[in-house]
DNA sequence: CGGGTTATTGACGTCCCTCAACAATGGTGG
DNA sequence: CCACCATTGTTGAGGGACGTCAATAACCCG
C-alpha cells in the first residue's frame, strides 16, 4: 500500500496548490488504486459515483453489437468523470499501471451541492468540461483520413497532458488509440509511421512522441500544402447560411 | 406573429401536461421563432443562454480547418441545449421552418438554481441528457460502414422523435445527415437506397421513412446474417479484461 | 528461455470520396 | 399560371484510402 499513501500525499498537495473544483469534497474522498486493465466499479444509476483522476489514465468504453469496442471517453490526471447513461452497458477501466482515483459518493455530492451554492456551480462546470471532452472526441473521430485523426488526437492529448515542450508519453496502447478513433490498429500504426516520415512527429520508443511540426499535424489533407486556395466542393461554403 | 402565439400556447399546454424539467422557469421564458437556416444567437461565454426546443429542429455545428462542417448535436422538440465550449467557434441554426424555442437567461437559471434545490438537480439532469445525446452520436459516427451509420442514425431518430409506428419524418436534409455522420452526401443517398432495397426501410417521399425491419438496421454487417457465430478478430474479445 | 502482449509492415479486396451528370423539388417574379 | 432558378436528391464511373489477413519483430514477465 505504499503507492496508495503516496498518491494520497500527491492528492493533498495538489489540492493545496491549485484551485480544485471539488475542494469541498476532499475530506470525503476515498482514494482508490487500480492496476492496468482493472475495472472501476460504477453503479447503474446515473452519476452514483464521481471520480477524479489523480495519476494514470482511465477509459470509458462500450461494446457494440458486432463485438467491437468503442472508447467513449479518455480521462487523464485532473479530469473528473462519472457514468450517466442508463441503457448502454459501459465499462470503466484503468489504462495505466498504478492509476489512482479519488472517489466521491454521488449522494454526498448532491448533499454538498444543496448546501454550497459555489460548489453547485463548480459541479456544473465539471459537467461542462466532460461535454467539451466528448465533443472534441467527436470532432476528432469525424476526420476524413486516418492520418488526420491520429494527428488531431495527438494534438488534443498534448494540450491536455502536462507536456514538456511537445513531448507526450502515450498512456494507452495502439489498440486503445484504434478503439478511441474507431479505426483498425494497423491503420494507427501506419499513420504513426507516415507522420514520422513526413517530419510531423518523432517517435522515441513506442510510447513517447515528440511533436516536431504542428502545422503538418493540423493540415487535414496531405495534398502538398498550398495555403488553402479555396474550400473544397465538399464543404458547401456559405450557400446554406445565405439561404432566405 | 400568428405562429409565435400558437407556439406559446403549445408550450403552455405542454408545460401543464407533462412534467417539465424547467417548470420553474416558464414565466421567465422568452419564446423565439426562427426560420429555416436562421442562426440562433449564442453568447461566447459558457451557457450564457439556455434553450428549449418547442417545435422544429436545431443543429449545433462547427467548421473544420479544411472547410468541412461537422454537426455536433441535433436538438429535437423536448430537448434542451446550450453552448459550452469557449475556444471552438460553433454556430447554432434552426433546421426546420417555423422552429420555436424557449430561451432562458443563463444568469436567471443560475439564480433559480441557487434558490431551488430541486431545480438545480433538474439542471444537472439536463446536462446529463445532453452528454448522453452526444455520446450516442459518437457511437453512431464510430460505425464501420456507411449503411450502418445511417441505420443506427435512423433508429436513434425514431426513438427520440414522437413516432407513429416507426414512421419518421426527417427534419433535416441529406446534406445535414451527411455532416452529422461525417460521410459524403452521395454515400448517404446510396445508403438509403441500399437499405430500401434490402427491405429495412420504406421511403414515402424524400423525407418520410418507415422502418420495416429493425433487425436489418441493427445488423452491422451485410454478410448474410448467420446469428453472429463469433466475434470478429477485430474485436479482441476479453483478452484485455483477463490480463493480470 | 518460452509465451503472451504489443507493435509494425506488406498484399489484397472493398468501401467510400470525388467528379460528373441529371432528376425532382420549391420558391419567386413576370 | 408558368418559366426560371436555386436547392435538394439520386445514380454512375474511377481511384484512393482503409479494413482484413498474414507474417514478423520487439517487448514484458513469470
């Protein structure tokens, strides 16, 4: 239980240092330690438990009817999460080894929200942040090519994780990335090598990515960048907005 | 302004009839009427205004850097929505003609949430419903084939709209569907005809869809249904969960 | 050392995006 | 009322991208 007390110390220090949204809850938090691929218990009723990621990484995923797994949300240190959906059978699992979470009872969260007005507002902001996270994922998945998806995924990951000058350590496997982006694992690999050959990223080991050229990652098409001459015909421009 | 007063009447009656989550707000609601493709004004600050769809349909969309439009959320009668994201430039537009919304000031919502505990809980549920909606869209977009995407989109639409025995009236154009599913318009059309030829749906007019065979829509692959003999190798089964 | 997981690359077939042409629809003004 | 035009919807041909199958390497752990 060395890791657990260490995580608790880290948690306390972080609470003291930065402005924690859930600071009213810290005395009621239950610190939990998870191993890689270990499931996080979530109740079926909506938001029965609230979690805060201290270290590691967590994925929330659903199984399709054809057996494929879709990662619905990826939580990194500093993120809150909870399970809302009633009908979908979702599983929450720790991705990284030694993932530590702070767990709050949903009932206690409700009570605190009733008493403390400021806390209730923070609670709403937590929900907003979750929505923003899923929405970003939707934009990433909606990308045209696989290289574009992987590129914007790396950029999103870099902006979320505490990065040291564009150096990202991937907390997830290629399979997880594939299930997050809903592409095949092989395509993810090929996208990585393609991005590296194009000078966009630099792979140091399998899990460490250094972003060399952000512009290449942001460019959606690989068609010899010529400063975006005009919107493609697929984008129907302003014809809709001008109607009526 | 005939339509506006009619919508207001409808709104009042609906409030009286069913249990409206925002019933504490009805006297502060501002009823607004929108024409097709008319933009709904949203402030840049998060959740500056809350909206409730009375009739019609509304889309919230973002423009990608390559010019393509991505619909991030689709709101039907009975849905609440608000704009959360700060950095993304999102536009909210009415899809259907004579779209009527009830608008609430975000400030007043905050005030009411501070006074009324029950209302604050309802407010959280509204946020949860929005999350659930975006999440469903994520699962739909993550589908493998275009036919599968269109099929699950139709099923989701049928479960959301007040349907008369599987009869759906699409409030959006093929272009909107394409931007919702992030596929090309032509592929959407081909998927419709393919689903019709397979006997899954029946097109009565361009915008009216009757669902004939739900099973065909739910089947992800068109590979001659043989009762799902085994999960495909792409789905890696339980090998992950069993690790450690 | 051996076995399982993870990662990478190639060959091949299929799905879908693009371009193109055209039909159907709806609104506007003469 | 009808011609006109913009929008919307549909279908075909061709090529590129990605999923699938396969083989292999690298890595971790007992």
